[in-house]
C-alpha cells in the first residue's frame, strides 16, 4: 500500500499503511468522497460505498457521470471519521481528532450479475446487518440499470490524530479552557415507514 504518493509526509507519525487499520476506518464509514478529473476539471462527489476484501465498491445509475468516468479511469477515494474537536490555549493549535483514509486507484466495471448481486447485498448489509436476507433483492432489470464500480485498495494510506491539544509551553499558563469535545455518531431508535 505504501507508494511514493501514499507516503504521509506532513506529520508522518500519524500515517499508517497497515491493511487492518485502513480496513477498520473504511468499515466504520458510510460515506466516501470520490475525486476524479472530468473534462479537465477536478470533481469530488460524496457517495455511499462498501468495502469487500481488498476493494471499495461504488454503485449508481448507469447514466451516473462519476461512475462512467471511473470505468477504467483514475480516482482518489477518501473517507473521514471525526472523533473530537481539539480546543487549544492558542488559536493556532486548535485541531480535530480524526481517522481518515486516502485510496488511489482506477475503477473497473463489475460486469457479471453474480458479482453485482454480491456487492449490492454487501451494501445493504452495511446499512443493517443481514438486511439482504430480509429484503427483496435486485431483479435482472434493476441489475441492468445499476452500474457497479470496483476500486482496488492497493495504494492507500491512513492518517490518525488522537489525544489532547498540543500547546506551546509558554501558553500553558493562559487562563483559556483547553481540551477535547468528543464527537459521537450514533444510530437512533428505528422509525417504521408510514
Ligand atoms: C477532519 C480533518 C481535518 C483536517 N484539517 C486540516 C487543516 O485544517 N489543515 C491542514 O493542513 N490539514 C488538515 N488535515 C490534515 C490533512 O488531511 C493533510 O494530511 C494535511 O493537510 C497534509 O497535507 P499534505 O498534502 O501536505 O500531505 P502529504 O503528507 O504531503 O500527503 C502525502 C500522502 O499522504 C497521505 N495523506 C495525507 N493526508 C492524509 C489523510 N488525512 N488521510 C489519509 N492519508 C493522507 C496521502 O496518501 C497523500 O497522498 C485534516 C484532516 C482531517 C481528516
């Protein structure tokens, strides 16, 4: 996973190329941001995804501009989990605690119905465990209307900031509050459809 472009240079101590670390961050996120170049301009689009083994899968309508651009095209997929706001004594040292992943790759169209079905099952199972067993699966016309793109996780990095603010020694006597404001993402109680 470590290549010249995935070498974390700024705060290298926060970087990791450990597969399990990267997978764990990807598996906790529901949304990724996909960067690609379309007609010469950079575009970044948020979208749902699922990781299966060593690949990220994206899906959408066959007319989807992003997915069509990714069919054989280069992309950069990022995921961010926000853990805390970091309030320091000085404005300069304010920060955020996070776990993030950057994946560089090239998209490939998933073209068999069997693999498409497996990926779409994994996607709904990501929303709720075993959901694919308790819902109607996609039929052939729905599969034909859905474009599924695979991005291999072969060139990827993670970056993690954790812990308290890092203030300068001379600022520690200042009266300003400093510390962490944790950010917790949780699922609420289910609300049945009307
Ligand atoms: C929620 C959040 C808020 C942030 N806020 C700021 C901010 O306000 N200012 C700021 O300067 N930086 C911020 N960062 C850090 C930012 O993501 C970059 O790591 C940092 O700006 C260094 O950029 P660079 O281009 O010099 O990185 P480099 O170290 O030159 O990047 C080289 C390679 O390291 C990897 N890499 C870099 N950053 C990340 C990352 N975050 N996750 C996974 N891999 C990475 C990529 O593979 C990249 O190609 C924030 C990160 C997060 C997740």
